């Protein structure tokens, strides 16, 4: 049986970084199939690292990620999974998915599950001296509904075949994992849903 986790990550107080938590919140009104675990990890990187070790077949992270696309563009990315010791531990109240994956790989005795990232190109992130930038930009707010629709397309396909890589529906959005070889850039979020 395929065990699938959809995990929102991001900081709700940092503008478009709140994309992941907002998608998880939107799934309350349009739930995924029974048996799929949906959870908002926010900026709790350690919590996510330990959850990755719970025997999942596939984990879909929903996050804002700078990939050089138009703001609001969705991409499906399959990052290379780390092996060995993490370069640096994740911050207790931060979320860098690359560090979280490295920590989980270090802590676990088994291989990590397959990880996909449903990424949204941010339009507005806080500038250096800004501590809080509430609210999503218009293009990212519009992408929330498209991300929910994309998850309703991706999740059944992944449940049927955890090794499949379903394409996103819109032609301007990437249809291949790790398009152009750009690694996902992590960002941060809120509470469990």
C-alpha cells in the first residue's frame, strides 16, 4: 500500500513564503483522498525531518521556491536526496528543506521516501531588514487554487504508481522534475491541518 504525505512548508509571516501553508489550508475545503496525510509543518524543520522517517512511500512538499520563473508559476521538482551527514543542522525554528532532508537521511536507518516538491515562484519576499511581510502577492495567491487542483491530479497518480511523475496541467509550468537542473529553494510556515 502506498503511504503518501503532503507537507506544506513556509513562514506565514514572510509574504509569499506562506504559499505552502496556504495551500494546505485551501485543502480543508477540497480534501485529498482518504489515507493521504496532509500536514502543515510551517517552519518546524526538525518535526519534518523525523516525520520523513515514518515509512512514507512518497512525500510531496508544497513550498515557495525561487527558480527564475514568472511569479506564481508552479513547478514539480524531484530533488536529489542526500546521503551521509548533514552539512549543518536545521534551525530549530527554520525550514531549509535541503538541510531537513540531509538530517533525515543521517538519522534514518532506511532510505528516505521519494520526495517531490510542488514549488511556486514567489513574487514578493521580505527584504533584508523586514521582519514581517504578511499576505501573499496576487500571482502567488492565484497559484494557491492551481496548486490544489494540481495536487488533486498528482496524488491519485502517485497513489496508483509511486514512481510515476505526473505532468502539471499548464504548459508554462514545468512538466519534468528538476526542470533545467535548478535545485529547489526552500522557504517556511504554520500549523498542522
